[in-house]
C-alpha cells in the first residue's frame, strides 16, 4: 500500500484520482483549502487536511508529507483566476509542494500541467492564446521549469483539453518537450486520473514530460511504454 499526498485534493482530476487509488487500497491525504470540502473527500476515501498553501511554510507542508511515497500537485487557480492567484497557486503552490517533498524526503512527484505551455516559452506571446489563458500557461511553464531542475523523481503530465465525459480507458501518451507541436485534442478527466494512478503506482516516466490526450492505447499499455 502506498501513501499519496495530493495538493488540490478537491479538484475534479484529484477526486477521480483519489477514488481510483483508494479503491486499490492506497492511502490518500487530500490537501484542501476549505472545511466545506471535507465531506466530499471523506466520501472519496481520502483523509482530508485543510491547509492554506498560499500562506503556509515549507516545514508545515513537509510535516504532512512525512512518510509519503508520492506527492501530486493537482491544484490550480485556473485560466479564469486573477494573475496574482495564478502565480500564487499554479506556480507558488507547486514550488512549495516540491520544496516540502525535498524536505520530507519524498522523491516521487507528479505535476499536472497543461498542453500549450511550450507556446509561451522564452517570453513568447502567441496570437492564438486568449489573454485570460496566457498568464495561466506562463505560470504552468514556470512551475515545470522549477520542477525539472530539482533532484526529485518527477513526472510532468500535460493533458489536452479537459472534458467531463466518462473515461474511455483509451489514451495517447507521447513525449513532450521543447519543439513539440501539441495538437489541440481532448481527454476526459477520469482518464487523466487513471493515467496518473498508473504513473504513481508503477513508477513509469520518471523525469519525463508527457502529453496526454484520448487515443487508441489502453492506459496500462500507454504508461508501460514509458517504463
């Protein structure tokens, strides 16, 4: 049995992931920002912990990671959030969790990023990116760049357009990185969570950035290709 700590535990992907992990007997600690979210996480099988990560110290978060096998950064202010919150949550939250993972000796770190981050690399402002999405991509890219420089056993997952359709169990997982043109395609959040669960429990795609959309491969075979 593994112990997994998920920051942003009330998010849609995080809740799917929690249910998938706990269904297989793993322990999940869900970090949430409000007492109103406790009941949902409890119903999902997680142990909820209310914490304001925008105003928490590394040592406080590291204490929650003590004894964990993996940390998952699933938090986000979203494209519709303010610029200040995107920097505080999408970037600052990831940096804080990574700092805490290092301090607690938790090597395995999964970061949920976004397709399109390569478009804003080197300060580029592409014309096809809406203004309210630009800052989100910039924050996600900065979080990626912070993580890849660390000695952690990280995996960065860039999902395509997220939809709430039921998962199909079929995906396409491909290498991502500088120069890759990531086409606009979608993927159900439930399938994203299933891929994350495979990555966490199987240890594939260590120190890799992967792009995830719906496809023809089973989730197990898609992840196994990165073992």
